[in-house]
C-alpha cells in the first residue's frame, strides 16, 4: 500500500488548491526555511519564484543558466530561468494526530525564476513563492488525490526518496 499524506488546501481563485511545504538543502544554501508551494501538474518544472527566493535566501551566485529553456512564463509574468544544481528537496506537511511528514529526495536541479526587468523584492507575485512541477511529481512517482475538500499525496514504496513521519507530542 502506498503511503498517503494530507496536503495543505488553500482557496485559489475560488477553488481548492493543493500546497505543500518546500525546503531546499545544498552547497551554499544556509537558510533552513520552508515556503508553501502549489502542486501544479501543469508546470513542467519545480520552480522557486521571486518571493520564495527571498524567503529561502537563495544567493544569485549559485544560479546557473540551463542549457535548454532559459525563459518561462507564470500567469501573465515573464521570468529568466536559472537552475540550482544537485539539490535536496524536502516536501513536508501536517499529519494525523500531531504527526508531521516529510519526503526527502536528491534531484539534479530545481528552477529559480528571476523577474524580467525587475527585482525579487518588487515582484507582484508575492502570494506564490514556489510550485512543485511535473519533474518532481514524476521522478518521485507521486500521485495526487482529492477527497471531501482535502488533497492527498501518495508515494509509491519504490520511489527514490526517503519518507519521514515524526510525532510531535
């Protein structure tokens, strides 16, 4: 049986939307913070947007230009696309009866989107710090389900990640 974890559900434009807490670990990243990330099955990459870059304190010196797609659009906004390479991604959320769950995986890269013609601080998309896209959804063999206004994330037992469930009481 696949482990199943409740996600954070937020109202987005009048509809329920699935969110997870996301953190990054890697060389040069020193702020062990989390941002809420929308799980977006229409996004090709897991991406940190300007608000998330500020919260996670991602230094611009760590960003590299990808060899393939160098620009991206999110909604009506254009971004320069960069990547952080060899990153550990941590997806977390609240569990049942005071538990907390985390899915930990090493991934080749995560996209970081920098505004075209503006700064991280002044960007209008402050309500969306990050998205978990199809790259991580497929590589970690994640499934999304919806039951009674709650979203759940299921993970195949053979998935290339570590699952941690911790009791907080």
